[in-house]
C-alpha cells in the first residue's frame, strides 16, 4: 500500500501572505465593480471589454483575442458582447480574412462611453492599488503578478514583455 504524501503545508509567513493576497482578491473586485456601476452603469468586466476594444487598432479585435485580453472564455464574452451590442456600444461582424472568426468593434457610442467612464475608474484603481505603494513596490507587484500568471499559463502572450 502506498504511503500518503504529506501535504506541503504553508508555514506561518506563507499563510499570512496567502491570507493578505486572498483579502485583496476578495475585496478589490467588488469595490471596482461598485464604482463603475455607480458612476458609469457598467460592471468591471463590461468596462474591461470596452477598454480592450478601445486600445486595439481600428478599435476592433477578434473575439478570441478579446477573450484572452479579458481573461475570459468565449461563452461569457459572447454574452457580455451581446449586451454591449444591445446598448449600441459594440458591433460584431464576420472577419473578412477568416470567415470562421468574428470581430468585435467599438462603436462611436462605445468610444464615448469608455472615454467618459475611464477617469472615474482610473481614479479608483489609483487610490485603491497604486497610491498605497511606492514606485518600487508597484514594479514588484507587476513582476509578482506576471510570475504567478506564468505559472498558471506559461504560453500567455501578454506576459512576454
């Protein structure tokens, strides 16, 4: 009979770090969501989709690329893009170079929405995340996040910078 492998328990310092990290993961998203709902009538995921399109050449991305940008699966992204389409902020169309893929394009109304929503959102991000940190800590946080993300998905193109 195989002897069970003892779990690699967290030591006291690791446990404290983990609980602090989980605290941020649990508390930050509802705060960002609340600010966007209150000030812009968007949830954080909708904002991320609009922002991802606003930063793309021609304000257009393949849905699969947009899903990667938004850290989402295609089914969830499709539901959100359908909602954004109904609001007139996004338009979907077949990719003329590859009929198997769909393009999402930010409309002028969508551009106006993201431009008007961005100042309040960036202020919330700044006050909740960056103001408490030094520049060095901010760089360290970025590197820590990239390292964790590479352990989750070593092939992630976004982390090759």
